[in-house]
C-alpha cells in the first residue's frame, strides 16, 4: 500500500577528526563552500542510506563494489537477474516502460525510494524512475577547521620503485563539526513506485544508524555520530506545511560564551511547535 501521508525529516550529526566527504578535485580534502562551511554531498548521504538498508538485508540495486552481496559486479547483470526485467530488456520491439519501472521498483528498495535511470547500450530500454525520497546535501552549522597531517607509507607499492619505502603522504580531516541535512518523502511519487509506510520506517531506521559499518581510515569508528533525527508525519498527502518551513522549525545556536564549539553540548537546539504537526525526536544509534 502506498503512502497516505507526507514525511519530512532532519538529521543532525557530529564529526570529530574525520573526513566526512572528501573532494576528489581538491586533493580529497573535506568539502567546504566558499565561506568555510563544511558540506557532505547528497550522493554520499544516499550511499550511506543504501548501505544501511543493505545491512538490514534489503535488496539494493546500486551497490558498492566492495559490498556486493549477490555476486554481480555491474548493474546490467544485476538487472538481468530478474527474469521479467531481462525479458523486457531483450525485447526487440518497443519496450513496455511501465512494466519495466514497476518490476524494478518491486525488486529493489533503493529504486522505489530514490528513483533510477535505466539506460544500457545495445538495448531498447531507456527508463527514468522518479523516487519519492529526496535528500539535501549536509551543511555544517558553523565554518569548519580543516587540518592536514603528514603521514608516511613505509613500503613501496611496486617492485623496483625508484623512491625509498618511506614515502610521504597527507591526510585531511575536520577537527570538530556539527552538520545537518534535510529530506522529504513525497506521497504522489510514492504512488508510482510502490513506496510504502513500511519502507518509510526502514528509511528512518537507516537515518538513525547512518554511520554504523561505515568506518574507514578517513572516518574512524566513532568519529561520525548521528546526534538527533527529527521526523514529521503530515496528516495528509499534500502536507500540513511546506517542507522548508518544517525543516526551519529546528534552530541550532551556540551557547552564550562559546566561541569554538567542540561538541553538540556546546549548542542549544530548539524546535518550534507547528500546529497540527507533531514532531518525533530520536537519538542516533
């Protein structure tokens, strides 16, 4: 059953001595805007949501190569593992676009959540699915300080290398930062993909534990933490208030006398009450 209610959500997370989202065009330094505020792309956030849904044993179409759980290392093979989709893909006549989109949405939760463009060379299929779950990029509450640390690689990468084994490198990280991002779930688009209330609950659980099983050299265990998740369930499909107003109802301000915040305890978080739209607040996991 499709959604009968619109949803909005807001996530607050902290970063301590970690690189939340490196910019490959800037030496993999943590992303910042021109004013020094930290950023994490919406693509990176959706990647983490997909990973958590995959941890919940949900079928995922866009899997990271190092997390593939079905033996497929490309999207076309994964697509053709579904017999109905394979049949449509191989059809020499005009493809049934609606049947293709419906089968893809039924097969993978990330397709019916975020949507997907299906276009493969050598086939008659070109299908675009618009998903109901939208996620904005994350921004830090205050400008972030990015530090760099020189590191040494103590072994040569290949035999006969001209350099000695002690090769210098650089590691970049945000010293302390508090970030937020917003999102919404649109019932009208959910009708087309089959996204349900049960799927919405799974998205909520993924948001609450966004950084579980996400540790790496750039993001050590415990260096990125979901602090709060705010979740609004509107009383109708059209929504009680515009999403922007709902997201802005959460205000984050530094405590008096705090110049350089080091944790979420250095902020005061207030939530404006919206008539007819209660908010659920969850601590991260």
